[in-house]
């Protein structure tokens, strides 16, 4: 293995540990420990920026669909620089700037992660903006590219248009000539308009009717991160041939530990509508689920997003830049619904 001027176990770094379910102010603990060494097929990355997302909210409530056991270090995605390369790693060297999506473990100064899942990051990009595109940006990009057959002039509905995924999805859709209706709380409507979308209050009593007023024939796609009964409303908003994309599920109202229950409605509805479509009973409409994962397609999408960022086409909305020991504050902002865009930790 190679290391950069003795980096590795000779150094220590801060990390944030989630100790159990509860309030972020009580369950997130910051401490220092020796930096890891790179095992075979892995590298150590010194983190420049780590993302904060609703995945960590779900983990804090033990309601994430793939829950790690407590205690653990949260952090879905990161951008940083390689400080050590393990045996068997080719194509990477110390000093390379990279992005990774380990799903947890990013909220620390030094992270050991699999080399095969790394993606390059251009030197000129701001670390916070670069990490905002790792999970959220690829999610938005791939949903538009791979799951819908949209054309310029089509109308789409983006739920949570002020969120980490929603702000990027809205920008990408507008850039591609799509008309975007975006749901958000009224306090965020100006921010949604600034992205090029037409805002609607997600708490509107009959949201389906409100969408139909704006798009009488229905919308070509609905991007839903709420799940549950909202999927039925989204289905009713679709035009003939439209697509409902479910890419997350709200965990509101579920007890800690019921980690699979919030995600069952999407699985059940997707299965039912797949069968109905085979029988020709959906008017050409379809429902699909999306889950972001690393790989060649992920890296291709991230490269394209970084080009759009460098060109000024995309502008990730950074809700807050926090030190590692500000992780609880960032999660509290998400829980209280006060954020536009993505919170980022800067070790």
C-alpha cells in the first residue's frame, strides 16, 4: 500500500457517532480516534464535505430500509482526497480528489471506503456543491434519463421541489425544456419559483384537483418521495402514458424500529400496477421505483452533472455548511422543515 507522507494510522480525526433512536441533540456524539488504514481493495479518504439527508433522519428513527446497527457513523455521501491506497487498488493514487457514496460512515475526517465505488471530482468545484450532486444529483439525473420518456414541453410534478433532490430535479427538468409544477410549503414558494417551477402547497386539501387545474390533461411524470396514500394521488394526476416514480417514503407516524413498514406501500402499489399494465388496464400509465446505487452508470451520471455545474447550468442549493459537531443542528433543520436544498458537513 502507499500513503501520503505517513498519513493513515499516524493521524487522528473527528467522527460523529449515532448512538440510537431519538433526538439528534441527544443521539449524535462527536469524538476523535485514530484514522483508519486502507485494507485490500480500499482507500482512505480525507473528507472535504459530507452530505446530510433524510436518509440520516430515517436512520436516527431506525426507519431506514437498510438500517445499520447502533452505534455507527452516519453519512451517505462524501467528497474528499485520497490519503492512502490499499493493496490491489489500481487507477487511484494519493492526492486524487474523489466522490463516494458509502451510505453510512461519511461523517468523519478520514473514511476507509471501497476503491471500486469511487468517482473522480474536478479540482475547481466547490466541495459542498460537489457533494450535493453525489446522491441527490445522480438520483435526479437518472430518474429523468432512465425512467421517463419525457420530451420538451411536457409537464411534470416534483414533490418536495425545495429539497435536496427536488431542487436539482427541478433545475434539470427546466434545463431540458420541461414545465415543472413543484410542491413545497408556502414559505419556500419563492425559492421554487426561482428554480423555474410553478409552486403548489403540498398541504392543499385536494392536491390532485389543484394539479389538474394547472395541467387539465394530467402530467407526464410525477416524482414522489412521500409514498403511502400520496402514491394514489400521484397516479390520479398522470396523463395517459405518464409515469409515477417513487424514490423514497416518508417515515412520519411510524414508531422507531419499524424500518420496513414505511416502504411497503410503494412496493405493493408498484406490483399491482405492473400487473394492471400487463392486462392493459392503466391507459398506458406506469409506476416504478428508484433506488440510487454506485457503479458505471452512477459515475457516468455524476460526470455529466459535474460538467453542468462547471458550465453554470446547475447550482446546487446549499441549505447550510456545518462543522462535524454541527451535525445535530443540520438534522434538526431537516426535521423541522426549514431547509431549502442540502445541508453539508465540512470536517
